[in-house]
C-alpha cells in the first residue's frame, strides 16, 4: 500500500473523528444555551407576574403597568431567541426571520422605555434649556426607532411572501 494512500485514509479518519467531536460539542452547547434561556424566560415571567400584582395593588399605576409590559416584552425576546436556537439546532441552518422579530420586540421595548422616561421628566415647572436638548435627542431617537421598526416589519413581510423560503 503506497504511503500517500495511507496518509489520506488517516487524515480522512481524523477529519471524521474531529467532525463528530465538534458536532457533539455543538449539540451540548445548544442544550446548555436552551436550558439557560428557558430559565431566564421563567424568571422573567415570575418577575412580570410580581410586577402585575404590584400594579393591581396600586390600582393600575401607569408606571408599574409599563414596567410589567417591558418585562413581558423581554420574555418574548428570550422566547424568540430560544425558538431561533431550536430552529438552528433542528435544521442546521440560520434563519433570519426570528432575529428580525427579536429586533422588532427590542425596538418596541426601547420606545416604551423612552416614552415612560420622558413622561416622568416632563413635569410642570421643570422646563429648561437642558430639558429642551433632552427632548430633541429623545424625539430624534424615537424617529430613528420608528424608521427601524418600519424597516423590520417590511423585511419580515418580504421574507414571508418571498417565493424562496
């Protein structure tokens, strides 16, 4: 048996062994990541539930309700990421739609936080040149986020209606 043929078989066996080892490592990483994301989602749900109970005790205080919605949107992001990990694990390919959904939820969440912060800051008698600058920056950020949300919604629509899925 020639030396080149023996070397090729050895390299081929080594490559197959390395491929199996890396596949097992990848599966293990997906399992650990999935468990951690599931735990984070459960903790987020319990936190949102506690916040909702607090809002009910305070007779539906707007700030507490916004915090509850923010936490629920965070849980939705985690669940979407978990879905993305599951799809990637089963299909072996990376799908971009779940990432767009996570980005959409994160953008909506940021809009919610900005509006809550600006409603707290805009109290009577507190208007100053500094608050005008903050207002301008906030409006600019909300405009950019609105454009980003629109782009992500159009992208998701185009992905869902494209002939090649």
